[in-house]
């Protein structure tokens, strides 16, 4: 019987990346996150995975090793998506946002756990404008750990996710592994919103109503695939009406995607479809809290493609040799 590769997830959120690793055939030893509702959602959907509801700054590599019953160097993959609010184009970009420094905690755990491979995800805003200096800082810190590190700007729509969501992905391979850092090829199939919504039977519309009188009055004028700012002004630049014949635009942590035809925001069932979560995945909390969890998550099918590539192209050749 083949031994499953192991993974530990930091900044695990509701479990988008964890689901991707599960689908790729990994065994998750531990997950940790600080936010209340994502932790509750994770525990609901991954009862077999220990979840630490803790501040990562107070977690040591040694206690992780002791809890998981492994030695430094034995873990196959360390995964992490440090908070990105300071880098995001969707919010108020602030190069000095304290949350931008949480990547240092991830680097600290890489140094202590010495996984064979690490994966880190973040927003593309990090390589734009004033943020580029922080990107260079992060690359230097990651390479200083003794790993072969590469970073690539990837679009989830190229990996089976019905959402055009661009993300930076770092993959680091420990120097003694005998493999290079590399990324999965495109799947070749693009899924549209119409295809994603096909067969949707559960569609609770609680929380989908438009509360802004201005947006509600003008929602019928917003064309498919276009932003509400075209009819309501610049303050609505993140609000977009989806188009049936294309992948969805990026879902963010606040409600921003309108149904292609109906005058409302997406339901959580629809959000799950465009994010590649299975229908049975249960998000806890209100519509707003659930939306935020989806918007902050790593898209499961996207991470499945990355995790499968790591298993087949980086970890497996080493075992064979």
C-alpha cells in the first residue's frame, strides 16, 4: 500500500488548500489558523484533522514536531497563505501593514520543520508598484532557508476552477531532495459560470439582497461581465455582474459578485461552485461570514493541481531513486 505524503497547513482558513491536498492524496497532520469562523468551518468539514485555533506567532516548530510525532526533515509539504490584506488590490494597499510581516512566521517554521517542499500563496498585488520591495524581501528570506525557490503568477481558471483568480505561488524544494522547483501545466479546460451552476439544486438566497439603494436602483443597467462602477461610480469598482459564458471574476472577502441575470448577490451555494468547493462542503456563520471565508480561501481544485504535481514530479522521483 502506497504511503500518502504528509502536509501541515498554516493559515489554513476554512480549508480550501486542505481540501486540495486531500483530493491529491495527502495525509494532513495538522492545521492552524487564528480566525474564529474559518476554524469552525474547518473543524466541521475536516473532523479527522487536528486544528489549532492559535496565533502563529506563539507556535513553535518543536511543539508541532512533538505533536505530530515526526522529526525535523520528515514532513513532505508545509503549506501556508499568510494574510495579504496589505498587498491586495481589492483594499487599501499599505506596504507597512503589520499583517504583511506574518510571512516571517512562516519562514521561521520552514527553518524549524525543514519540510521537503514548501508552498506559499499570496495575491499578485505584491509584485505591483510600491509593494515590489516587499516581494524581493520575501524571496530573499525564502531562499535563505536553503531551498530552491521559484515563484509563478498563476490563474485558477487554467486549473479547473470556474473563476479567473490570479495568485502568486512559491514552491521551495529542499536542496538535498535532488529535484527542482516546478509548477503544474494548464489543464486545458476553461469552465464558465453557466457550466459551474448547471444542476445546482440547493440555492438558499438568504443574505443575497442588495442593501445599497443606489446599486439596487441601477443593477439592471449593469451588463454581464462589467462592473457596477460604470453606472454607479468609482466606489463600486469591485462589484461585478458575472457573465454566463465566461469564468467568474475574482471573489473577494466582501460581497462583490452579482448574479448574471437576477438583481442580487450570489448565494453561498453559487459561491461554492465558482470556488470549486463541493456542494456538501458546509460553511458556518452568516452569509456575510461564509462569503468572507470563500473569498479568503485557496481554491481547492487549484491546490489539488499544485499538490498532485509536487507529489508526482518532485516527491515521487526522489522515492524512486
